[in-house]
C-alpha cells in the first residue's frame, strides 16, 4: 500500500549528513592505512625495480588526493543542497524542512565535531597523512566560520526570494 509522500523530507537528509561526518573521520584513517601498507612495500620494490617503487608511491599519492577531494566535494554538495532549499523555500514546505534540518544538524554538532576532528588531525600518528589532505585540514580548522558564512549567504538568498515572491522591492 502506497502512502502519500508528497512534500515530506525524511531519512535521506540525515543519511547524507551522517555520511559526510563519517567521511571526515574515514579520510585520515584510510590515508594512514594505505600509506602504512604501500610505502614499505614500495620501498622494498625499490631494490628490485624503480618503476615498481614509483607505481606504489603513485598509488599512495592518488589515495591521499582522492580522500581529500571526496571530503571537500561532499561538503560542497551539502552546501549546494542548502542553497537550493533556501532558494525554493517559497515553492514547497519540504525545502524549508531540508534547510532547517541540515542547519540544525550542522550547528548542533559543529563544536563537538570540530573538537574531535582537531584532535584527530593534530594527532602525531596522522601528521604525515594530514599533510597530504590540505583541503580537509582547512575545512576542519575553519569549520565553524565556513558554516556561519554559508548560512548567512543562504539566509540572504532565502530572505531575498521570499521578499520578491511577495512582490516587495529589494
């Protein structure tokens, strides 16, 4: 039996936000795992073939860049969803729900998340891995400020959209 699901934001939003938070924790761990496995292997290949060593080191660099890029892209995707929901807030109530839910979750967990990630990213065991993820480190170090600026811009977009929808001049 199908239920009426029109204009209802449910589970996928929370999953997407949890996925982003998990990526922030998973990225340095995966970089550490791949680096600690392939770097000694590549060094042992150096005696056999310089090309094999170069291939192993390329895999390490590729993994480092991959995870750094993934974290930033997911953050950008969440920001785009936020701007879209701010722009379409007057079209359907679901966009207001999306905006409020994502905003509430981000601001609720931002201080705790920033503390945990700062501890992880400054951990001596992850120093070399974090050096290979400059975009993620920047995002982590400035998470509260970046979030605040994004929400100010989204609020301006929402206010401007609602004002023009009612026929007011900006």
